[in-house]
């Protein structure tokens, strides 16, 4: 797989997640199951060298609407 294709797929997956989350937020009053979510995170890790302080953390939150959006965008893109 070319590097260009990997970047394109990352963009497609991110776009599907964003679109799914927006639609899920809009429809959560009608279909509450779309707000079911799971979070994966690594708390902040700090490196303190007395003259330099570096803190890094990671959090990933995905909900059902985001997963549906990812699947829909992948299916649409594969048909193009």
C-alpha cells in the first residue's frame, strides 16, 4: 500500500467519525442509543528535567454514531 493511500484512508476514517458524531449528536434526542460511547486514554506522562518539562497524554473517544459514520464513508468510498 502506498503512503498516499494510507494518508487518504486515515482522512476518510477521520471524516467518517466526525460526520457520524455530528449526526449522532443531532439525532441523540430521537435515538438515544447513538450516544453510547467508549473512551480509551493514557493519562498524562510528565518528564521533568528541572530546566525542561514535557507532558504528553492521549485520549480517544468513539461512539456508536461515529462507528456507523466510519462504516458508511468506507462503503461509499469503495464504490467510487
